[in-house]
C-alpha cells in the first residue's frame, strides 16, 4: 500500500472520504444542504455518496462527537476502505485523519486511520487465477490530509502494524496443505532472517530428545512433523516476556473427528502462533528494548493410523502425566509443553494465545477474546493494550471448581473437564494453568476472534490477525 500525508486540502483521488458528526455541518454549504435533503444525519457509519465538481465523495457518519474515540475512527476508516474495495477504486484520499477528538494527538489519529484503511482494504487473492479477478483494480494509493507534521510518525507506525496483521491474515487464510508446521517454520525463518533474529526450530527428532511428548502426541496421526519454533527479538535485553501461540495447522479433531461443518475452517487453528510471529516482527522492526521470546507450538491434528487415542496417557515435558480424554482438545496439549519450555527461559511473564475453544464463541461471540490471568499487574497491562488497540479482552475467572474439573482419574490431569462442570473456555485455560509453576501468566482464547465468518468494520471475513497489535502494544509498553 502506498500511503502518504499531505497538507493540501484539495487533492484528486478516485474516492474522497470525509467524516461528519451527528448534528454538525462543517462542510461546504451546498454539500450540507444536499446531504440533509437525502436524510444524512451523521449517525455512526451512515454513508452518503455524491459528487462535487467531478470529485466522487463519500461522506461518513461519525456519530455523536462526545462518544467518538480512536477505535471508532479506526472502524470508520476500515468501513470506508471496504467500500472502496467494493467500488473497485484504486486511490483514496481522506480528511478523517483531522477528525476532532478529545485526548488524541495528530499522530494517534493518523495511526488509527492508517490501520483502519489498510486492515479494511485487505483481500486474500493468492489463489485466484482468473485474469478478471487479477486485473480488478485494487486500492493501493492512500493520501491522508493532515496539517500536523507529527502525523507522519503515526502513519508509519499504523502502516507497520496493519501490514503485519495482514501478513498474519495471509498465513491464517492459506490452506492447511500449504501451511504445514514445516512451512509455518519456514515463514518464521523468513521473518527471522529479514530482521536478523535468533531462531530455533525443534523438529520431531529434537522434540523426542527433549521428551516433549504432549506436542508429539498431537502430531502423531499426521504425516507432517510437529515443530516447536522459538524466535527471539533481543537476547541481550534485561527484560524478557514469552509469547506462546497455538499452531495447529489443521484441526480435524484427530480420532475424535469433527463432524460437518465444524472442520471446514480449521486451517485457522494456527492463528495464535501466527499472531505471535506478527508481534515478534513488529517488536523487531520497532527495535523494542524488551526481549520477546516467541514460541509457536505447531502440529497437524489428524486421525491417521498412528494417531493418539482417547484414553492414552502421556508424560508431558513437565513430567506431569496427561489423560487424553478427547483428541480434539489438542491445543491445550501442545501448549502444555510450550509453556513449560517458556517458563524455563525465565521470562517476567508468559502470555499464550490460542484458538482454544469453540465455547469461547458461545461466551463472547465474535466481539472479544477471553482472558484468564493469574496476575493483577499483567492483567492491567493487557487491559491497557486492549484499550489502545481496540482488540477486546473479557476476563473469565480461575476457580478451584475448574481446577478440580481437570484433575485426572488415572493420570495427574486430563485434557477435558468434567462434563458437569460446563464452562469449556475456563476449563481449557485452567488445564494450561496447571503447567505454570510460578510465572505471571495470561491465557487469551481467540476461539471466536481468530476467524470471522462475515466482514466487520476493519476486519474482512476470514483470518483476522487478532492479537498482533494487542501483543505488540503490550511489548512496547513493557516496563
Ligand atoms: N480448535 C478447536 C476450537 C475452535 C472451534 C476454535 C471452533 C475456533 C472455532 C479446539 O481444538 C477444539 O476442538 N476444542 C474443543 C474442546 C473440547 C473437545 C473439550 C471445543 O471447544 O469444542
Ligand atoms: Zn480440536
Ligand atoms: Zn484446535
């Protein structure tokens, strides 16, 4: 995406986007009159298309001025970009970056608009061969109008964040046949090489040597080797946090095979690992002082003849034994070994992110990720990052009831809670908690947020890139 900033007010573009608050008319008299005649009130996300002196203009409702904030600006920008894609325009200019708002400087506003536009214009077209599709004009030129020089810095940052989230979306949208653990590791190697980062990839042999049986168990039914990918941004730094992502490149359920239609989008079950890779990329490009240890626990969950069976008992890397009650609760199994490895690195905090449960969609829909956390300070930092990025978290509790629910009958723990305990998202998180010894830890379940089934504001359907900006913001503000 080519994006630049200008102080000029009158510039030509295939589409010019402007905002208007409810009950205000800060536009040219003639436009105001036109809009009013057509019942444009400025209600949030209301759109009004017209032409002024041959310039196509899209007027966007911003809602009530007192309620406006950066996330709403991001949403309006994203919505506009999606419209622009729909109208097949190649260039867009906008004054949205100048929207009046309390408590936000020009840089923050330019950043939000840039993020919204680049995220909203995203489309996954890699597998389209038809010339018609390929030749479709693509929104590729954006001009932001702002009088403030500091807007440039915000624009640059927004570009990095949004383009990285779009890269993560590409990884998630790529079919599982083309995004195996090995291929995902190759992607991580590319990111590492590009940014001169240290990377270690444990393949099957190394996982066996280390006795990471919980990861190996999940991968046993597939011909694809499992991989544990470890990538570090700044090994010499004093401060260190570990980000751990679930990287199931395809979740068939294993022998507890998923019935139709629950399997169809399961190429997205590596969204947590991809988000970790995205956050690592941003931390590297921003040269953050904290060391991010990105850990991606990758396997393909398949029901092949060598697959693990319901009822099998494995000895995890931590030496704790696990009863595999359901092979479809595989995310927590790969994470068990990964968080044990993470804790060995002695970070100040461990944050895992995972498309862990379908129950998360029951609890929070496609509006927020679930947060389970054993430390108040870490919680605070995550909530701050959430407020800043608009990537919403909603807290669920850690309770002894659920710790009891994951106690094993024959082994130390089991990978599914008691049926009577309910609360699938909490039992999933609580299972992972049982592998944490003493480090502040947070679990982010993106069961609903990793993959969207319809377009929403700045997120087109498919892989969302959720968590990339959230984790990058957490890292940036780590003290
Ligand atoms: N990857 C799924 C969870 C999931 C489902 C994420 C739908 C996004 C959309 C996970 O591995 C899984 O199958 N979880 C089971 C756990 C159950 C067997 C205890 C679930 O949530 O149903
Ligand atoms: Zn599963
Ligand atoms: Zn899964």
